[in-house]
C-alpha cells in the first residue's frame, strides 16, 4: 500500500509562487508528459495508481492533467494540498515584490507571522499535517491494492518528510530536496508510514538523478 508524491513541473521563476495561479512553462509540460508516459508503461506492474489527487493551483493541475491523460485516471482537485498561502504577493513579479515588500520571504517570517493577506508558517504546517493524516487514514480504510498519486508542491513535500522522519519543521528548514516532477513513495510498513523512494527524477530512461532543494514559495 503506497502513496506517491509528485512535485509539479517547472514554472516561471521570475514570479512569486505560493498561491499563484500561473501554470507550467514549456519545460514543465514536457517534464510532466514524460513522467506520465513513464508511469503508464509501468502502472499495471509497479505503480498501480488508481487515484490522482492534485492541488488546485494551476501548475499542479497542469502536471496532474498530463499524468491523467496517460493513465486514464481522473484528477481530484483539493485545495488542502496548495503551497503556502503567500497572500497579496502570489503570482507577483519578483522585481515588484522586492520594491513593495523588501526582504519579504517565506524564511523571513516568524512562525506565527502571516504574509500580508495570507497565512503564517504555523498555519501552513497545520493544514498539511491535517490533510496528510486524513489521506493516510482514507488510504488504509480502502479495499483493494491500488495506490494514490498526489501532485503537490515542494513546500508541502518538505513538511511531509519532516513529519515522517521526526524532524522539527520550521519555515527556515529546506532539509529535503524536491525537484520538478520528482517522484516520492510512502509505504505503510510494520504499522507505520515510511518513505521508500526519495526525490527520484530520471528523465524516464532509467538514470536516476537527485534534484536541488526547492523554495517553499514554488
């Protein structure tokens, strides 16, 4: 029994992410299509994905839709899997953010400090903790041997890793790398959930690579 996590494909890094509704760039679409075809070729024998859940932010949906087209599995949108709510700067050009809100970054906030018009790091963590625990409970309760694929964001995946590895999470922690369209596997083993595949990116030709740590605003 497994849950697969996928970070969305590449998008335009000249704009702030978070709750931005900007979609993938050309590279991101190609990455997502490659991943979809890779999963399709191995789905019946290895992945057995019967359910695709996605953050409802456009860059995640674009990624999920490319995978869905290959696997013929519908996408379930869920706002609980969004990236950090960065309020008024979501989707804003970096240059404008730096002019209007100099020094405002996710890592510069106190844990209880909110983005203007947005959420605090503590609220972000709480949302993901609740959503992940609920997803795990649902998956354990289901009948059959199909697995879940969750398309989400780098900051979300970082929180999940921290939870499962017993590491105290803060907004200044980028401990666990998550490259665009990286694949992560969580399995229920010995009565608990464990990470059994970390940040796999292989261009889908069998050559595993490890991506760089992504910003929690991505």
